[in-house]
C-alpha cells in the first residue's frame, strides 16, 4: 500500500474524473499520460465507472487507476473487482475504511477538521484527502493543520484551479493535489483532448517545478 501512495505523491497531480464511456476513458488516460500524468481517479458517479476503471487497467497498464466517491462497503468491493488500485472517499466512514484495509486496498478518506484528522489517523493512515478544500479554509487551514499534525500529508480537492494551484503546491504538508479542472465535463463531451493535455501538462510542470 505504501508503494501506491508513494506513486500518487510522485505524480503530484491527481485528475478527478467523472466519465461513463469506456472508450473515452481510455483515450483520456492516454492524453494524461502524454502530459506525464500516469494516474487517474475515476469517480463512482456514473453507471459505468467500474467498467471505465477496468478498461483503463487493461488498455493502459502503466496508468495508476483509483476509484473515487467511495461511499459504501459495496463500492469498495465493486472498485476492487474492477481493478482499482486505490480508493478515495469524500468523507470518513469507519466501516468503509475498515473494509478497504481488510481487502488490502489503499484508501484516502476525506477530512476537513482536526477531529476527523485524528479519527482517520487512528486507523494508521497518514495521507488524507482534504475536501472540500476551498470551502473549508483552503491554504490557511492546511497551514494550521501542519502546525499540529506535521506528520500528516493531504491531497486537497475541491475548488482548486490554475489560479490557486501554486498556493497549495508550496505547502509542506501536501502529498498531491486533486481536481476536476483538468478534465471538465465540457472538454470530455467535446473530446477536446488538446485542451485537456495542455491543462494537464501545465499542472504537472507547475507542481514539479515548485517542490
């Protein structure tokens, strides 16, 4: 599990994707890989999310694929069966975390308060999703959390865009940064691959040039 989490940190940018078409999912993974981003979080917000994960794993074996919006134990099982290599939840559900760990699946639960940080860390997890980042204090709160929990790393997600990305990148307690801005629904529907690749490359370069 540590190896998977290290790969997420090495990637730095974690595209959060809502997609329902397996062919588009594979094409998107190729575009992201062209921009040096070999990772994707496919959210369980569409009927074919699991199938999209399976398709990417089959066609793009060098891409690390996770399942996002994991809300239930059923989601955990479906994600594992689909071939997901890691899980991301918007919040903290102890039963979901316990089941994921039982199946030896790395999971990053969402937190936004000190109490939640402590609850999740009691499961031995030290890399957490900070969500929704901008609505719950953003950079300012992450700075405060670092002063109390310097051993905890975060993957902030929610409200992050090119305009504030650098502010997050510079924080010492950032493991990676997640977001939907790279793969907007509009660009996906139009198959605007050149724009997606441009945004992905810019985000990747900004992250790695400032760490």
